[in-house]
C-alpha cells in the first residue's frame, strides 16, 4: 500500500482510517502485545514519522480501535440480548440468561477482550492527556449504552448496573490472558498436563465469573 501526500482533511481522514484498518488486520493475526509501530508502518506503506503525524503512539492507535470495537460490540449486544433474554421470567432466570449472552458474546470477540486486558496497564500509558481524555469521554458514552441495555432486562440492578458493566469488561480482559497462552506455555502444558489447569477456556470462565458477579450485585429477597 502506498500513499500520496495528504493535502486535504478528507485525504488525512482516509490516511487515518487506513492506519486503523491495518492495525485491526494485524490484531486478527497477533496479540496486542505483538503489534509494533514499526511493523504497522511497514504494512501500511508509510514511514514511521508519517504514521506519528496521525497518531502520537502505538497506544493511541490501539485505544481508538478499542473504542471502535466496543461500539460495534454494543450494537451487536443489543440484538443478542433481545434474542436471548425474555423479560417475563423471575429475576434469577433473567440474570442467568443475561450472563449467558454476555459471556458468549464476549468470548466470540477475542481481540476486544485482549484490548480490554491491555487497557489499564499498557494502552492508557504513552499517550497525552488530550488523547486519553478523549478516549475516556467516548468510554463514558459506551458505558452508558451498556448500562441502559442491562437495565432493560434487569431493572433490579439499579445503580449497580454501571459497576457491573465495568467489572464485566475488566473480567473479560483479565480472563482472556489465561485463555490464549503463548507458545512456550502451551508447550509446557503439553509436557506436563497437570499444569494445564491454569489454562482457562474464555467462554466457560467468563460465564462463571459474570454469573457470580451478576447474582451478587442483584438485590436479595
């Protein structure tokens, strides 16, 4: 891929989208930790200093992708909840159905979970106040969307819906690290099967964690 020099705002936006799309394609091949600015620059056909004209760092690229993927997931989640949760059954049954939809939906989005896992410890570092504040403002909108979705099917959550939404994303990020071990660890698991108990399947682990947390924050009685 090669580019002429961007001279208009439209051309600059095309360039930004191309960088984001290439980073997204790389995440289909490799974990977040393996995505480098050098490789991204090479694949997109730009010198590294030119990529930095559009994004101040690798982390800035990935934060914007995280917001894109989160926005897309919440759009899909609305349909998945509508198809998978009946609003008539008792609270505990609705909670179990919501947890099933959430865990299945997130486990199908390995890249999103990987980005969740990298967010606090990696992606929110090496970025300016302006970039991280912009990302957090967008995140507030996504959080409001998720909270409203959960309250639609579980109004009993009340104010706890926001906390539960945050915890769900955090759990998805944390558990994803245990579901995709690196090659050396996979080899260790094969050599010593007893060690493989540390390998957690993402969907099953998420379902247990989300169900336990959700039932814990719902009112009793």
